[in-house]
C-alpha cells in the first residue's frame, strides 16, 4: 500500500520509441513529488488520437519505461474513461508535456466532476523539440 504522506505525481503519454526527450520529461516530472506514476496510452487510443498505430505495442512501451527505472509505477491507460486512473491514484500533481493536447481540455472541470480536488496541473518544458519528438524520430 502506498503511503499517503508521499506526494504523488502523474504523467500521461504515448512514449513510442522511448528517447532522451521522454527521459527529460520524466525527470522533470519527478521533481514535483516523491512517487511518479506513468500512464502509457493504449494502442487503440494512440491510433484514435494520432491517426496511426504506434510503432511499438503498449506492452513494449510500458516495459521500456519500467526498464528506465525513472518511474515508481507504470500502468496502461483505461479504454473508456481516462479519468479513472486519476481517481484511483489521486495524484497531488499532474504534469503535462509541452505539446500534450489530449487530456488538457476541460481537465480541471473533469477532476471536479469526479470529486478530485487540489490537484496541481503543471506544463513541463520542452527538451530540444526540434530533435526529440516521437513524430520526428
């Protein structure tokens, strides 16, 4: 059982072809708390949002992040309700990537709808976006 005194940080992403930009993203996020939870987008979600399937399967992408040892917990996203994991883990902070559009719109309102209060939402800085962006690699 996770200690309730730990400050939990949650991030979301595709993490297709895990690269230095992802590493920087996770290192930035971990600075905002004691326990980092990474939610990896499901294959079907990636296809729906980006119009194409990821290069690597959700399980492969999850394994790469676990292997990096940068996160305390790495889970796959939920199919129908992206807010279920937020409700389950109740993070203190949600860190979003500089280019992250999905999940952002109406996030505060959705959190309130689920009775999740006092979650700080932070937009992280880009790390050489002209070089380390999955769509470019």
